[in-house]
């Protein structure tokens, strides 16, 4: 069960590119031990939201003005230059890009990122992470030989290397076969149990809905529905998605 105080929260978040609004006042909380599924059609602003939340892009634009970090709060405190580095150390972000080096093996990639993060004595952690994502047998194979699903699992290991408290995951099930999806779901369930706060963008609900705490729907740059998902069947989620977006496509 999620704890009461959010680790990460946003209120009235806006983002425009030129004069085109992409986020139009997003409000959302992430609590420790909570997994929130974020659904929405293409162009709803999901990836832009993840980039703002991870400070890869600044909120505002198009003449808009917000506070320094656009209404983002970390542990109840407004995100600013004073606490930004601490926040970044606590956030893990899985994007559409793997950021992996094709000529390095799986374990060499993780060692490289460990050095980049300033981490020492990581061999045991690398071994555990490769086991958790199902890549132990491929640890000495070059990433260039990996399938899309294997690259996705190695990317997940990279994200978890620094032991983040907050996870922002953009389509983590992309490219995974059924076995890989089950492995990821088990991993996410374990992260929930260790009080990580997670925002997960996905179109694949079958595996992750049973472990989710809330479902939020983003449409035209706004969160148009946000509710607890415990006990809610998949068909009801799809019905809510259709009502909120007018789309009959897969959520």
C-alpha cells in the first residue's frame, strides 16, 4: 500500500513547443510503494511529461511562465537548483532510447554506467541485476547481438543500477516476449514492495494491471481520469479509456 506523503508531485504543469500546447495543467502524485499506470493516445503528451518530470526539458514555453521547475515537488519541497542534484540521484528514467553501447557486453555496459554514476564495488550488484532481468547467460555478449527485448531488459538493469527511489518508465514492455514480460512484472512487483514510487507508461495492460495501484489517463495534455485500480477489471479500464478519450484503440 502507498504511503501518505508523495515522493514526487506536480500541480498545474504546462509545456508548449512554440505556440502549440502539449501539457495543459497536469497534476499528479507519486507515493512510495505505488505504481501508477499512465495511459493515453498518441500525441497526448505522455513522453513530454516524462521528460519534464526527469528535468530533461523545462516546463513552460510559448510565453508561459511557471516556477523554476514548473510546480514539481520532491518530498514535499519545490524542486529548485538547491535540491535538483539530490532529486536526479533518486530518479531512474527508462526512455525509448536505450543509451547502451553496442560494442560493449551487457556487464561492460553496466560497469560503464556505474563509473559514470561514481559507484564503486558494483560487481555483485551487476550480477544481481542481470539475474533479475534474465540476462545472466548473456552477460558477456555484445549488446549489438541482442534482440529488442534483450536491449529493453538491459536498459532496465541500467536504470536500476543507481538504486533509484522514483522510477519513470516509458513503455518498458516494448519488445518483450511473454517470458520477458513476466520477468519485468515480477521485478516491478518487487520494486513496489521495497517502496519505490513508479510511473509507468504502457499500452500493455494484461501483465502490469494486477500490480498497479492507480490508473491515470492523459488526453490533450491533461489528466482526465485518475482512480485506484484495485479490483478493476481490464474491460472497465478500456471503457473508461474510451469515455475519456473517444478512442477505441488499445489503451
